[in-house]
């Protein structure tokens, strides 16, 4: 068969929506019991785990002290690593890389299985991956949230303890790590994968296999990091400071390997997003016409790809310290306890903006829709995101102001850190400018966006306090910091995620979220979020360090207030899950094609979205967000026969 | 990854096909450059650790008695790795000139030398001559060796997959040289080979730098 | 699926999730330390001193849980006279406590000789096998194996090690008549509250700085003193 | 209100109205803050450092209040005046797309000037206040007068301090899992689990660790410095009146991190000297066994007999260590 013949049959097959037995049909697509899905993945992962454990024991069999130490980290590491590889092998992620060795370059991309089981398979459709990510991220969030409830339960009383001190540290560490890992993907994964191609008028991602791989690595990373608990936990918090890291028990391996695995997933996700945005924009979509959410994802992708390799290297060194006994982080053997701090925060600070920029993007994307105004100062917004991304590589030592490194550099890092608030401030300029004399429709996504501005303002202003070295002396390492980053990450990113879900779920699933329950959810989440975390600023100023199981008795009142609010905040998430299940599954209400009257390209395709997204590759005609001009040309020409501005007319 | 065309929708005009083809080829270009960026940041972490520990010299244990990892192994690993890069690079030059068979001979030899480098890099662990935790240098060296295993695997894998793909395309094009074909798969193949050769130059340059740091300095 | 079908499936899945979470909590997090307290206030006459007996062993052996190689303290249950693996105790406030600690573990030089000094006990002294001492030079003799220290009460007493070259060092608790040192001292509990006590000697074998394993796990080398009125 | 928002000059009115509300609220807010809150801002004024940092905090707060109020007033005003309760506004707002250049430029200029002022002010504070109580590492860039001399003298056992001498008092803080201990080089180098310092004296805290990273946080003195193994992290403060303070570890260091605290005391100079000389005498027997006073110690990474690194090279370092002496 010549290539052209093969191609034409494939096109026909795709068009008619029926699978066909083409050469190179991979195992993923085979129907029946021989297909690869999450169950085969789990089975092969377990086999890999056992094999890795045996191999690790075999490798270390010549070293008595490892065999006798009661914690064979080589076996543990290899078991988990082989388990991850087995998971990927079982889901079918490695079929293509193996086939490539034999020169194969054209496996099927569409999953011929077009029923619910495609969500449990290695799917190359970015819309399936997006929904997989939604569920994955919510599971992640739920696990971390439960651990947060445990943390607040322990802090109800300063002297009577619900958990033993080591259990408490394990819970705190697991909560922090799970949340930080989840938050790096919370928007890029679900909403980025789902909507970036739709927003730029592309029919696909640049590297759909890498995209799918990033999701399945994300799930594997989640399981690895969760495996820390049965392994006995790790005592270092999410920052994993060495040499405590080197001292810790086998649970630490789960942390290091989990972060490295998730790191690979983050790199791949960012890589795919960046390449897609750069190369797959529809004709006519110049850089000044790119939707602002896509700008934010591009800036985030740049950070993901360039900062995460440093974490990967740091984690690798940590694993070597724990397995083959190198001494990267052990001062007495020629290493340095500062090395991890530097590597970690060189990744860690850009990571903080990985967790802020997509939130800004969603806020700026949603605002014009509900204000019926063009986005104010679009270019400033895009410049702000790029500025934040660039500057974030030069601020990491503000985490180390009291560590004794480079005291003379402190004014410099204070300056760079405070400079970041200028581009961050652009987002407020954009938001406030857009609101000016607008007609503000207070739908639920808009409420979440307004709450984001409220919360992030507090988070940002306290960030300036933290970057000021004299004030940092008082607040570093205390509850003030803790409250600050919960205000920026939870108050910013998680509120943005909720806004994005309420906004886009109708397009993703064709069903509306219930408005009444949604309002209850919003107000509970907003009020109790602030009641939980605002007292923590005061608790921090009054001298309570982070991650302690006992504290001064005079702080019990504030801590209890915060704890009770936290439980109610947790309840608000149950309301959200209730709404999600009720509206999406139990008693769905069919969504209109464009419930928010958005001009965004993602709303202009057919519903449900066909596998190829657009009938024809759209041509972008004008700037986005021209909401104020009646009769403005439509954003894109979809070439589907109708008048070019049909979509805008239908809105009025 | 030249399967761009398969996810096209019902409308499948030549213009759209060409548009997606170009996006695909520039994705290969962008992606490989971005990959080099990713790899640079990872190697930079190692270089940073090396110089950080060297300048800290904690406990006077950066490198007591100036221990060095076995140079013969280092030379073998670096030499074979360099040979792989050069074979890939010059193989591609021959391909551009039109000689597919030269390319395929060079590339398969390159895969062979790459695997040899990998073998020696792994064997070197059994002849280190120092305990991994005995000094800062020893730790960094183990880190370097592990990363180098990754680099060698990636470079050999990329070289192997391009040449295997080239041969398959050639067979399916009934012997046409993929270098001169305007078939989409051949075009994607050329972009892939160019990116691979570019990456091999990067591997050679960073390899030389790391070799100097760990075996000569 | 019908509405009721979906509803009952959702509720069923919810219950399964709750069950799974509960099971995870029980299995992995071992909540609560309250069960681990030994009560010394039962039948205690106000003002009368309390006697507490502990032993410290180099490896706890297979009789007490999952980590037979870890160091641990054991406590003698005053009611039954049995050695139990609970390190926390409930004590009456402002009361003299006579501690007797049998150390079965070998010792070594201290990293910080500060812990070789007896502090915070009545008279700032302790006895080693009946002989009173104030400072123990850990660089001589058998060194120090552990300490019993209550930081909030400024109490710190070194547990002098037994000869590490002996062949019959206890490796399986409780240790009975195997070679040991008997250290006694008295201290006064303060106001009601929760105090923690710990060992400050890096004795967690096989971990960096010797502070992993039993040193980093509750109920091995430390516990709480709950002082009640 | 909605009527005015649509008339042709409404734009000016809105801004003017918001500005008036904002100015009034900001002035009220700042005045209320400075009268009722500012004097009580933690951690109090037990030391010069705490007082200075409290001032900095208050300055930042006085600036933050208008910023917060600015956004809040704007948001509330927008919602009240322009909010569309029924969500039924026209799909097109009618007004032409406008990017007000003046607003953009003035926003950027105002934020930049504010930020640059804050950075300059913070740098000035940290330099003139000798690191503001933060750990400055082994070679403090900004040391109080006489501090470096006292540090050098302490190392060779020649540092002196007596009531009224105005000398800088170096105190070594040794972090270890899970307790801080303190050495006083001026008084024979004795080590104590208690931290007592004299009033009206510049103290140089030399913070180091014998194992993992800790952080020495003397809360009411407002001193915070990480304790790293093998590193001397110096932080300065000047005590004022006698009083009590709390020391906590503020860097997660393992299971007992939450109970790694003790209370310290600022005592009158005479009381302090009395305590120090008494303790020096009482601890003499133990002090003789301690390693010679040094700014850092290279602890044996294998612990007492931890044995993590199983290698014949152990002990590795030739540097004097805590715990390096072997039994005779």
C-alpha cells in the first residue's frame, strides 16, 4: 500500500467516525479485552513494582549495611520507578515510542472506542485529556483538602493532640506536597489542554501523544506521592529541605521520586502547550489577537519547561543521596545544606507564578464576557504576564533572606521581588479598567473572578510585606507566610479554576451547573476562605511558626476560629461536588450553545465539539473582545457557510 | 509524528493540509529547540552544583587529594559520544547532499558508538575508586554519570528512530530518496533529521564542557 | 439509567468513598496518642511522690511492633508490672517523681557533651548504679547511650551506656537481667499542662546524624508528660 | 445613580466620587491604624530591632491601607453602580472600545514609583539597622560598631563584657534536633540550655547547627537566623529593657519541631553578670569537656553511631568537630 492510499483511507475512516483495521492499529485502539486501559495499566504497574523491588534487592544484595538497615531505599526507589514505567506501559503510552524504533511514524490518533471508556484510556483527543485532567485534578484536590482538615483538627488545641507529632508532620507534608503538585496543573491541565486549541483555532495539539503522556504521568506521580503514607510518610514539608530529607525514612523516596515524576509531566505539558501556541494559531491570529488566557498559558508553559528541569535535577541528587549515598546535601561530606535550598527555590519561585499566571489569564478572559466591554489594556496584560514570567527567575533568594546566604544581595532580591508587583499590578489595571462603566453581569463565574481580585489583592500586598527584609525577619517561617500563599494560590488560582469550571463546563459537557447551588457554593467558599486564612495573618504576627503541633495557649482562640472556618470551607467543597454530580449526571440541565454570549472562538464551534474541533480551519478576522461595538465583525470566520458575523448577531 | 493529516476534519482542502503540514514542521523545529532549553536548565543545575560545592569546600571535602574518576573510561565515554554526534551531524550533511545510504551507514554506526558509550558509562560505576559520599566532587560525579546515561540514551534513541523512519519511508516511497520527496512524511522526516543533528551538536558541546569539568579540571 | 438509579449510584459511590477515606485514615495515620498514656494519678495521695520505671533498649526486638531494630524506651505499667511500649504518662502536678531507668544499650561519645551534664533534677544529681554523679565524661568509659530530658522543665539526665563489646547485649525487649546500668533521679512536675520528654542523643541507627528511625517516630525515644491537677 | 452613569460627563463624576470616598476612607483608616493598632503591632519593642521592624511594618501598613481601600472602593463602587442584578444587560455595551493611555501610563508610573520607594526604604532600613535582626551569614555585611572586634576577640577567648562596658556580647546559638543550646564565649565558653542576655547591650547571635537546618527565632527580640550545619549565621540586636521572650524554631526540623522552643530572658546587666559567672562556675566541669570554642563545628554526619555513610573513610573531615573525640 502506498502512503497516499493509506492516507486517504484513514481520512475516510476518521470522517465517517468508524474504526477500521488499518496497519499499525495500536493496542490502545483494539477493542475487547486486549485493549489497553486503566485496568491493564494498574496490573502492569503492580508487576513493575514487584519487579523493581526484586531488582533493587538484587542490585544491593552485596551491601550488607543496606540489607540490614531496615530501609532499602534502592529497592523502594526502583520499585516505584518500575511501577511508574509499568503504569505507562500498561496504559499504552509507550507503544508508540517502541514502534518508533522500527521506523513507524503513523499510528492512529483517534480512539475508535467512542463511548465512556475512552476516558479510561490513553486518548489522543485533547478534549478527552482535558476532561480526564478535570477529574484527576479534583481527586488530587479532594485528597489534599482532607489532609488540610486533619491539620486544622490537630490545631484545635495547643496541648491536647489528636495526632502524634510525627503523624502530624506527615499530614502537613503530604497536604503541602499534594496541593503544590496539583496546583501546578490545575488550570494548564484541564482547561489549558481543553481550550487552548479551541481558542487558537487549531484542530489538535502539536504533540498529542506528549499531551496524553503528561496526563498519565500526572496520575502516576499522584500515586507515587500518595505512596509516601504507607511507606511511613516524610517529615520535611513540601519544601523537602535537606539534610532533613537525607535523614528521613523511606517515605522521602516517594516525595523525591513523586516530584521528579510530576516534574516530567509538567515539563511535557508545558512543552506541548508552548509549541502548540507558537505554531498552531489559526491564520490571522497574530500575537496581538491571541486570547489573553492563551497568553497566560504561554507564559506558564515557558516557566514549566524551563524551571522544572532544575527541580528534576535537585530531586535526582536527593534520590542519589538516599540510595547510593552521595553527599550533595550533607555539609560534613563536602556537600552543602544550601544547595537544595538554591535548586529548590530556583524552581520553586517560578513555580509560584506557574500557580498564579493561569488564574490571571482566566480572570482576564472571563471579565469582558460578563462586563460586555473589551478587555482594557490588552497589551499591558500580555506584557504583564511575560514580565512576571521573566522576573520570576530572579527572585528565588527571597525565600532565603534569613538563611545566611549572600547578605549583601538582600537589597537586590528585595528589589527584584518588589518589581514583580509592577507586572502583577497590570492585572489589576486590566481588571479595574474593564469594569469601568461596564454592565456587570453577576453570574457565578464572574463572582469567582471578582473574589479572585479581592483575595489576590490581600495576597499580593502581604507579599510586599514579606519581600521587605526587616518585616521578613518577623514574619518569615510563620503563619503570616502560610496565609499569604494560601491567599495567592487558593484565593487566586483555585477561585480562578472554579470560575473556569462554571464558565466552561457547559461547553465541555453540554450541561449547565445549577445556579442556586453554585451561588451557595460561591458564598460559602468566599466567606469561609477569608475567615479561615485572614486570622492566620494575625496568628503569624503573634509568633506562631509553621508546621508546629503545639503553640502558645493564648493563640487558641484565633486558631479555633480558623479551624472551624476551615471545616466550613471544606463543606463548601462538598457543596461543589454535590453540584457537579447533580448538574452533570443526576439531573442535568441542557446548556444553550453559548450561555454567556461569549465571542470567544471556543464557543463558536459546534456542540458537542467534533473530534476535529472545526469544520474548517477558522480565519481570525479581528481583535478579540469587541463586546462594546454592535456590528463589529466576528472574531473569526469559521467558513461554515453562514455570514461572517452570524455568531455576534445571534447573541443579541 | 508526521501524522498531522489524520485529524483533519471533513473539510480537507489542499490549503488546509498544507497549513497543518507547515505547523507540524515548525512544531518539530520549535519543539527541538525548546527541548534543548529544557536540557540546558537541567545540566545547568549540575554545573551550578559543581561550582557551588567547589567554592564552598565544606569540611575541606570538595575534592581531597584531587581524586578523579577513571580517565580511561571518561575518554572512552566522551570519545564514543562525540563520535555519535559527529556521525549524526555529518550523516545529515551527506543526506542533504543526496546520499541516503551514507546517512544510513553513518547513523547506524552512530547508534553503535552511542550504545558503546552507554556501556562504558555504566561500567565506569564499578571502577570509580571513591565512595559516592566521600566528597563533593564524588557526589557531583555520580550525578553527572547518571545524567549522562540519560543523555546518551536520548541521543542514541533519537538517532535510531530517525534512521529507522528514513528507511521505512524510503521503502514505502519505492526507493525514492526522502530527501528529495515532497511527500508530507518525507518533509516531516527532514525536519526531524535536522532537529536531531542540531541536538547532537548540543550534546557534543555540553559533553565537552562536562568532560573538562569532571576529568580535566 | 433512571433518575433514581443515578441518585442511588451516586449515594452508593459517596458511601464507598467515605468508607475508603475512613479506612485509609485508620490504616495509615494511627490517630490519637491518648491510648498510650500510663496513668500515675490513680489512687495517688496528694503530695506523695510518684515512682516511674523505664528501660531503654538498643533494639526493641520483635515483641513490640514493626521495627525490631529501632531503639526504644519502655515503661513499666504500675498496675500490672509489665513492660509496655508506651512512653507517655499522666502525672500529678507539683509532685516529686522518682525515676528509675534501666539502660540496656551501649553508649558512645556525645556529639554535644552538654547532654552529659545532669540538670534540672532535685539537687542537680543523679545516681549511676547507686553512685551519685553530676557530669559524665562521654569520651571515657562506655559513653552515653541516651538521655531523659524534659526541655520545658530543664530536666536532662544522661543514660550511661553498657560496654558495647559484650556479647550478651539485649536485643529483644523486655531485657530482664541482661547487662544494664541503673540510673535514678528525682524531679518535680510543674504546673498542669502537657510537657514533652525526649532523648537528645543521636541514637537512631542507620540514619543521617543518627536522628532517624526510632528518634523520629513517636512512642520510641520520646513521649508526653500530661501533668494534671 | 444609574442615570448619572449614562450622561455624557458621568465619567468624570464617577472618578471624582470614587476618589473622594477613597481619600476619606484612607485617611480615616490610616489615622485609626496609627492610633489604635500601630503601637501594639507584634512583636513589641523589647529590642531596638523589634522597634525598628515594627516601625517598618507600620510604614508598609500605612501604605497598604490606601492600596487595599483603593481597589476595594473601586470594586464596591463598580458593583453597586454598574452591577446588573438581572444579568439582562444588552449584549453590546454600546460604548466604543477605548484604551485610555493616560490611565495606563499613570498606573504604571504610580506603581513603579511606589515599588522603587519601598525597595529603597527597605534597603535603607536593612543597612542602617545592621541586618534588622536577620541572619547575615558568616561575614556580616552590616555590623554594629565594635561587633566584628568582639567576634574576633571571642574566638581567641579574649572577649570581655561587664556591666556598663558597652561591649558587644557574642552569644552562640547551637541548634540540634530538637533543642537550642547556647554558648557564652565571653564567660569561658560555657554551654547552657537557657538563653539569658543583658539589657541595653548589643548582642551578636552566632547561629549554627549540629545536624539539620533549624531557624533561631527570638520572637520578642525580633531576631531570626537559620541554623545550618557548618555555617555561622550572625544576627545582631540591641536589647532595651529587661523582659521575657520566646525562642522558637521556625524551620521544620523533624518530629519535635513543634516543641523546639524555650523562653529567654533579658535581665539587668548586674543580674546577667551574676547569672553568667555563677553558671560558668557550676558548669566548669562540663565546659572542660566541650570542644574548643569555634564559630562552627563539623558534626560527625554519622551521629553518635548512626552509621548512615558506610565507608572506611569515616570520619571524613579533618575539621574539629563536636563529637569527634574518641573514647580513651
